[in-house]
C-alpha cells in the first residue's frame, strides 16, 4: 500500500488508555522506521466533546463522528462500563461505516458497541475476558472467541492491555512487511509478536467468583507449584477438604478434573517458555514438573497438536530463535580406516 491510511479511534467514557496507546504506537513507529507516512490517526468522540479515560486523563478529540471525514479504518476503544456508551446515533453511524466497507475494529471492550450496532454478525470476534460472559449472554448468535485478538476479513477485535499492539503489528506485517513489524517489535523491546489464536488467560477466581474460595485456593496452590507439582491428596489437605470434595468442586465449576486443570497450567507455562525464552526443551520440561522429556513431549503434542520442538521452530520464520545445544542431536560418522569424521548431520 503506497497511500497513507487514515485511522479513526473512537473514544468513549472510561476507555482504557493502555489499549489506545498500544494500538497507536505501532502506527507511529511504522512511519518513523519506514520514513514514510504510512498511517495517520485522529481521535473521535460521539459529540466531539472531551472524554475521560479510566485513569481519569481527559482527552480532547480531533472531531466528532459526524465531521471526521474520510477513514480507511475505525477502531472503537472501550473500557469500564462500555454498555453505558450505547446510543442510537452511534449505532447508526457504525452501521454506515460498515456499509462503506471500511475496516472496523475494537480494543478492550469496544466489541460490545460493534455488536450492539449489528456489525459483527458473521464475523469471529473477541473482547476482554472480564466482559466475556455478559457479552455472550447479550449476543449469543455471534462467534465469540477467547483469543487474544481476531482479524476476520475487515473486522479486527482485540482484548485489552497491550494486546492491541500485537494485533496492529500483525496488520502492519500483512499490509507492508514482516521486516517492518519485526523492527517495530524490537524498538518496543517486545520479545515476540503474539499470535491471534493464543487464548486470554482468565483467572479462575473470575470463572467461579467469590462463592468458591476453596477452589480458588487450590488453583492458587497449583499455580505456585508448577516445577514440583503437589499431589491431589496434599492439595486437599492444605485447604481442609477431602480429595473427593476437591474433585467434585472442579467437575462442577471448571468442568474438568483437578489433575487435568493442573496439567493444563503446566503445559501453558511450558508453551510460554518455549516461545519467549531460549531454554532447552529439557530445562523447560523440568521447570514445568515433568519427570522426563518424552513424557513432556507426549503431553504437549496431545494438548497443542504439535511437539514442543515444532512449536518453537514454527515461529523461527518470524524472528530467529537461538536453539540451545541441549536440543541438538549431532550424528557423526567416522572413516573406519583413519577414524576421522567423514559426514555429520545436525537435527533438532
């Protein structure tokens, strides 16, 4: 794309500042590193009046939604109490934007306003996990994902925090080059660009609320003891329950056994270490409480569909990964007469 893309950011009361900054900064850095005006952006509010972010910072917009001019992409920035931002005027405007085939996006809880306007029908979408339950109840017909972000044709939706940066970096890579997105990533001291299909980590206390303190206590013990897993009997004893009571709590509220939940925690930690560090697979297996590398690889493959080494190597095309010597297998063949090496192969 040679022409400058004009991006509008619609701010509503109590929008989350970190999500807005995470979405804008990759665009700014894309311009800086490329030496071109690849993107320009404007701040919008429904009426053109200033709005306060959830951190109480007051932001004065550039335009109202009615006088914002041409846009190539429009992103709704949501936050706390996003439901209160609904209005007939905003709903109509978002529908007009959709009919003009302009790319529509949302960060944090902004997807709620897109869904309210009916412009997410037929698209895969996501939003911050804190609003996930109420969103699914309000819009059961939508394909809602717990992924970090979703890019589905001309719809871009993202959970909160720093995840919008990953979504925008992915978009920049698609529209320009992986070299540019990687360079931006390096400038922001990011170790990697997270993939959209990675799931948000939803705290168990949010899933079960405050009504099950014993369950939350068991889960906290599990998270604190990944390298040296605690037996189910020990966990039950620590929280003052029987083994059977703990099993019933997990089945009723988490829909899986305690051992399955514990294993998933360890495997998710292993995946993070694989993708974010240069630790050897042996060290990662040990750090996540697996007694042997083959057992770790078997569990990893069953859970994620690929063995650990493939998961690590599959991301090396985006950014080089230093593979530890412990992960290498060197096959050396010797000349039978002279005892000197004649052929060597190296595999992961």
